[in-house]
C-alpha cells in the first residue's frame, strides 16, 4: 500500500484546554519515505492512551484506545480514518466498553491490540483492557483491593465515501454527474456500495437541459476474486436523450492505496452499452455489436446504437466498451 501508520502516547491541549494525555498518530509514505500526516488525537477533559491500530485492505485505518477522566472510569473506544477522509482527522469515536470502576492497580494498559480479519480483511478486530466491577478480577487480597480489569474484543469497519463528480461532453450533449456512494455491508456479509447520484444533460451549444434525473444505488455488490483489494463496482447511469441513449459510466475501484470513480481506459460518457435497455450489459448487447461489426454509416447493417464512441463504424473499440461494462447494471 505504501503507507505505514504508528501511534505513541503524548500530551497535548485539545482545543486549547489544559494539558492531558493524547495519542499522536503518524502516517509515513514508505516509498519516498516521508511523513504525510502527523497529528494529536484527544478531547477536552479526557485522557486518551494506549492506541493500537491496523490498516485494512482498503487502505483505511482502524484504531482502539483507552480513555478516562475524573468522571469517566477507564473505558474503550474505536475510531479510524477512511481512505477518503481528510488528513489529520479521525471518524467520530464509538465507545465499545464503558468502565464501571476505578483502576486501583499499576498495570493498566498491559494489552491493547488490533488485527486485520484473515477472511474479510476490510474489517479490523480489536481488543483492549477496561475496568469492569461486574465481571473483572475484583476482590480483596490481604485487605488490599485488587484491580477490576476486564477484556473486550470486537470488530469494526471504516466505510469510505466516494464522491462522484464528472462533466463530459459527447455527441453535442454535456453530461454532469454529481453524487456519492458509501461502502456498506448488507445482509449476507457481501461488501457493497449504496448512495445516490444526479444527472443533468444539456445541449452543449444552446445550454438547454435535455435530460435530468436522480438515481439511487442500493447495495451494489463489489467484485473481487481473492478477498483482497482491488474491490470494484461498475455501473451505468442512463441518460435518455434522443435519438440514442447515452450513459454516465462509473467505475469505482478500491485499490488498497487509493479510490477512484472514473472508468479505467474508458470515457466517462458514451452511447449506452446496455444497448437493448434491459437494465444490464449482457450477452444480447454483445450480440447486437457482433451483428453490426465492421459496418459503417450508410451501410444497411450499421446500427448506431452499437457504435459506442459514435465514430461512424462499429469496430473493435465498440466491442471492447461493451466487454468492459459486461455484467454492469444500467440504472434506467
């Protein structure tokens, strides 16, 4: 991935507050090498400590840490930084184990750990120590109170948000695509994306709007063969203009080091590869291209809907476009 995260205990003054325990996070670009992020993580009135972290297969950071204050017993929380999050920031923390008694020993912090799930490396397992009066090792030894420590183990996943923002002009139509999708895990545990997008198509000469529509993408499964990055989700947003339907083409790739939403080696807008408009780029679309292959404008066999790049001939580039988007849903 080319990135390495580390954390250390330090002190800081969150938001200008009094000095307290914080966690310093550092991200290193191992290819150069150089420090690309370095910041303190803390909150006014609380002490943060003993961070343990891992990078998942999408390149996102997951961290567990302990925290306490005069009013909060030693507890556990998780946070992270998705690959699409701003540098120097963490996602809102989530308390996973709330402490219920004070620490009376001197061994707190003996173990905090994080590890990537070996089967689903997009999630991170974490374990940490907190103080639990109900189930911890509480009691008296020779009239001395012993520590009420306990262990909590769980897993979580950072959910990158991918922005869609593309403007492309094709056959005299300017198509603007704006929206966002987020990684999610619907029932069944299959990685997917969900979100929304809006399309506005205008005549590139007059500026007159010829088509507009809002689309919803719900639980579109990511494809990958090995269980690790890259994770890919390809889909088309139908642009129903005359005389031939176009499509805004979206190819989201989670590489493990970056996230892209533009098609690889494909234009952002073409004639719609879902030629028969049945909602999926499939074999009937391939057959339509084959039936017109080698035909040009003016010939009886020419089918303009099969001419993906509108260059006047149904050729290998058009076949390659349909092949690239094969199996992709067409949101109509």
